[in-house]
């Protein structure tokens, strides 16, 4: 006999705690951005010269996740766009999230994505990269205009393809006759500029500043403002808001995390037919997000990282099935080379792979314990730390990335 779903559907329709859930989601742009007035003024003062038809300085904004960087940049750009239309100044903004897989992992793909956004046409693959650059420049220079390219999470693109793309695009103005371009880079990595080629840094970072993390009181203000719009009356208590803010403040002042916690707590409460969100549902939401965070970490990493993690997972599975005992750094490197051959991936040196293993260890996805082999030196004994219920999902992400 089939499962009776009518009651579940009726409950979902009639017992919603939300009045507008989208207010708590990443894509929502609020009318105001609390505790970011100074940062917004700084961005506006840098970009304002565009209203005179002048090219503003390249701008680099960085700070930890959930500190309002993207919201603030988009808010200023939206307001500047409205003003430019009033003044009949041709200014346009092109936004690209560099964390999107299969968009910003090669020069070809990132250029193709921008060309399509600007109304051009280009095949997904097949052209030499220099021809793609030519089409890109031709499209920009077809009329007198200023284009501001906003590269969100720009450090992710550089991690995947190096910084040559940034160097080239910062030099494009020298080839333009009609148009001008400026760049806004947004990064979660506060030391990102220190890690790129000095030539690129001098071209890209003409203006730069950091967004500080929110404290618990600021997060509480943000949550209170969103709650009033997102939930029905008397669904969320001050205690729930304070607990949510405290969790997020502990996680580096991440407003996005605070909003996600509140949304997921609301969804979990709704499924249990509760009329209000209780404080213990913030704990349940936090547990769920911790699991989801592992998947997000894996999705956002480079192809080389994916090969290494996939090699570790394969080895762990094989050693369990065949009772082969522990695995060490050398085993991982040999497994890595096999997968590189299978996927036609350029292999890195053992030293570089050792660095990647150390990074995965820091993220908590593996445990790499240093073992002394006496006069034979030291190695690392490696164990997976990914929860068993997430292994299949992680494997799907890795296989999809590596086309296995």
C-alpha cells in the first residue's frame, strides 16, 4: 500500500511559520545593510567617478565569509546604475561568481561566461584562447562605455587557473579605443593579495580594504531586521535570535551562517508541526549545517585537491575490504598518480601533494598523524574523518568533478 502523503502536504500548506522565506536566503538583497555604512560610503566614493564617464580605480574588497562584502558592493552598483541612467552615462556592471564549478576554472570558461552575459555568442569549447580574448575585447569595445567586472570569490578562480587571467584583464584598457573597464575583486581570503604575483597585485589592487567580522550584537540587529520580514508574528523569540547570533559570532561573525541557521531551524520546526521556533532547534540546525559544510568545502576545492581526496577514499575502501592495514603518504601519492593517468590530469610533485594532504587535514576531512620510521625518516598515517553518512555524497562530487 502506498504511503499516505496528504496530511504532510496539507501541513506544509497550512502550518507555515514563514511569511517570506526568501528574506533569509543568500540571493536576497535587503533595502538596508546594517553596520556597513562606512564600507558602503568607501565603495561609493571610489566608483563615483564613473558618473563623469571616467574609469574608476580597480577595487579589491576582502574579509571573511558573511561579512557583507558582496551585498555592499551590489548595493552601491545598483544605486550607481540608477544614477548613471538619469545622467545618460553608459555604465554597466557584469557580476561573476568564481566559485561556480565549470564556469571559472579555466580562462576559456570564464571568458565565455562573460561574453554570454554581455550578449555575445561563443561555443562551450573548441576555440584557441587567444581568439576568445579577441572576441571578448571586440564585444567590450563596440561602443563608448564603461564596464565594471565584479569577480566574487576571485581567489577561487586563481586557485583553479593561476593569476595570469587577472594580469591580462587588468591590461585590456591598453587595447581599447572606445570603452574602458574596471575590476572589483571580492575575496574571503584576507591574505589573498599577498599570495599572487606582485605584477598582478599592482594592477588589481589600486584600492583595497577589509570588511571586519560582525560581533554578536551586530548579528542580533541583522537577524531581528530579517526576522520581522521573514516570519509570521511571535514565531521567533529574542532568546532564539540571541542564540543564533552567538553561534554565528563564534564562527567568525558570519551573518550568512546566522541567517541559514535561523532558516533551517524554522524549516525543522515546521516539519515537526511546531507553532514557534524553540532554542533547541538552533542546535539541530547547527548539526545539519556542519554536515552540509563538508560538502560545500569539497565542492569549492580545486581539481588537484579532488584527485588527492578521491585517492584517499579509494585506498581506505580497498584497505578495509582486503584488510591491508594502514595507509601512508606514499600510498596516497601512488594512488594519486593512478587517478591522474585515468583522468588525464597533470600530476604534481610528491611535495605538493604532501602540502595538499596537510590542507585537507586542517579542514578536518582527514586525520594525518606523523609517524617516525627511524633512520628511514618520517611519514604520515592517514585516516578519513568524513562522517560515514556523507561518504557517498562526497564520492559523487569527486566523480562529477573528475568525469569518472
